[in-house]
C-alpha cells in the first residue's frame, strides 16, 4: 500500500493561537495526505508553574479545533469516476455503497426484505427497481445523511507532555487498518527527567507495517557543550522509549521512523561566519559545521 504522510512541527513559543489563524497552507490541504502527524513545542509557556504544576491543556483544545477546521475544508475524495451519460446501473450500485468506509450501510426494515432494491441481473436497458428505497424509515434516512456529513479525517491519538504535544489524524478510510497504538513519553529537561524537554513517541501498525512517530524538544543554546547535551538527550530518548513487552518494544524495532520537532541543532559558526559562507554559496563548509551531520 502507498500513502502520503505529512509531518509538520512548530515551536509556538507559548502563544495562544488567534481565532482567525488558518493552517490550510501549512498542512497543504490542496494536496492532502492520508496521515497527518502534527507536533508542537512550547504549546504552553515554559514557566515554573507550568513545568512543575498541573498540566494546562486549554491551548491544546484550541489548536485541535483549528486543525479540525482545516481538515473540514478538504473535499471528500471521489471513490469512483463514471464517464457514461446517463450513469450505468453498476455506477449506481457503487454510489449506494459509498456512504461510509467504517460501518456497513444500515439494512432496510425487515418488512421490506421481500422487495427488490436493485435487480443486478437485468440488462442495462431495463429500468432500475428501487421499490425498497421507498420503505426506508426516517431514522434510516437520517443515519445515511449523517454518514455523508462525517469528517473525512479522524484523530487517532493526541498526547501532551508539558509543552510538547503531538496529534495524529488519518483519513477515515485508513483508520480500520491501524492497530497496536501505543505511546511512550521521555522527559529530559530539569533534573534530567522533567518534561519541559523530551519526547513523545507514538507506535502503531499501518497495514501490518510498524510505524514510529516521535515529536521532541531538545536542549537549546549555542555555547560550548550545548550540542553535546542535545546528543545526550537523543541517546536518552532512545534508551528510555519503550512500548511494552510485545514487539515493537523500542524505536529501532519499527520499520518506518519519523522524528520531528524543535531539535535545536544549528550551524556551529558565528552569525558573521555563517552569513559570509551563505553569500559565497560555500555549502560544503556549512555542511561540515552542521551539528546534525
């Protein structure tokens, strides 16, 4: 199976999103993916009250509402194309089964069972027999209409750890193929374990393939030794991320790994030196000073 994954990350510096913010371009809804992995850092201000006190989830509710609005603007995907005019009976049958990918269409009332809804063996020139549709109850009709209104994308997991937050959304038709959903958090901040810095890792199987999505916020700073601290944080995240006793247990047990976030790695040069090398387009020297390499 082939599908697209959109992994987006944003350090929002503790700011509450304005009511009129629009994430459509950021999430590229004009060319939608089947899986959206969205990570935030500093989703709340990293002050002592938030770091050591009770978790404040109020900004989370607002961000998720904004994300949901963006996904609601993605038009439903067409399940089939018909190039005949008028539509053929087979085209009509496909439309009948398109109401919802998750649940079967509710059957007609039992008293209608003797009626032919569609005579599938008739020649295409014969009229369709739709007698049974006239006997749908109001509840059945409302249920069918409601399924058509259901959002195309559904949230399968959201997790906050102080200022780190990850939320994963998938198209509704894919949700049935997702199994073994597990979450592991690792704090590497204050005192080496507080969650102002660290990671949230989500493990799941998609079409029997194990995926791991990691959202992290690593130590900041440009002074000597800060890059070493970031590397140490990554090693600690690898060591302490566990998903239970069954495979996959660790990050490296997965076949597909997506790591996103504010990693805080940078070019290990002064601003002036970096600017000069950029003006000269000396990419090799810049690459040699990239702390991630």
